[in-house]
C-alpha cells in the first residue's frame, strides 16, 4: 500500500497546487486589496510552489513521464524565482503580476497535461476541491479581508468534494461484485474524509466565528486525503498503478 502512495498522491497534490496558484493570482488581479494584503498573499505563493515541488518529487517516485517532469521543473524554477525575488523588496512592496504569469502559464500547461493523463473529469474535480481549500488556507494565513471568500471557497470546494464522492460512487457501482467488495472500506474512508472535511471547513461560518488557519489546515488534510484515496478507487480494476 505505502509503495503506491507517491503514485496516488502526486496527481491530486499537483492539481491542488496549480488550482491554488490560479485562484490566488486571480485574487491578486481582481481583489480590492491594500498593499499589505497584496504583499502577504503574494508571499503565500511560496507555499503553493513548495507543494508543487513536493508533487514533482512524488512524480519522480511514481515514474511520471520525463517530459512532464521537465515542464513542471521549469514552472517551479520560474515560480520560485519570482517569489524569492519579491522577498528582496522592502516594506509592503510586491512584484507586478506580469512577473508571475510565465510561471503560472507553465504550471497550467503542466496541470492540463497531467489532467489529460488522469482523466479530464477527475482532474477538474480534484483541482476544484484541493485548490479551493489550499487557496483559502493561504489567504487566511495572509490575514485577508475579502470576507466573501470565507463563504465562497468553502461552498465551492465542498461542492467539488461531494461531486468527487458521487463520481466515485458511480464508478464503484459499475464494477463487478468481486471488485466491489475490495472497495467498500476505501469508499467509506473517502466519504468520511469529504464529509468531515466539509463540516470542519464550515464550522467557523456555522458558529459565526473568525476563520483560523488550523481549522482550514485540518480540512485541507482531510480533503487531500479523500482525493488520494479516491485515486486508488479510480485505478481499481483498470490495471493502472502509476
């Protein structure tokens, strides 16, 4: 089981990072941000690129196509370069978005290629679920004041998570009885992770409390765990283990 973890984790993790990068740069472009918020969210891109780099390392372990890894490495180098260059700026200054666009474009190409290998529908659901929760975590850590996102991102991310769960249910029901028996426990685990993650994510809204990073971090771990377990269900019976 553990030897299959890199192969099961790297695609959801990479898509999570790519989607989070896209969402954060969209917020930087369109959000009504003060210089301090803009700088903090821009600095938070480093976390997204770090997760992207981790996914690349897992891709190496999983035997991902070499050209895909080279593309991801180029995106990572460009992304880290822009974030680290910004770190040299004093005060609340931040780089213009044009500095981030080349790296984002390469990362999106990587995500599209990876999504084609994984399956476009599955990739979209994984990117939507993981990207929303990870982007929300970075924004809350950056002390953003765009309160609407504290509602919109949990709603969108949970909806993607539930759709992921329903899609897995459809796939599971399409398998034979012998294969179905081996998927009962993994499907229960995915269901629990999605539903508990959504509940944790919504807890501050239900209690009318301020959203805090540890709460979203727990939700993020549960959602990404659900995506990882779901990857195993997608492969079940297909003969694809890498």
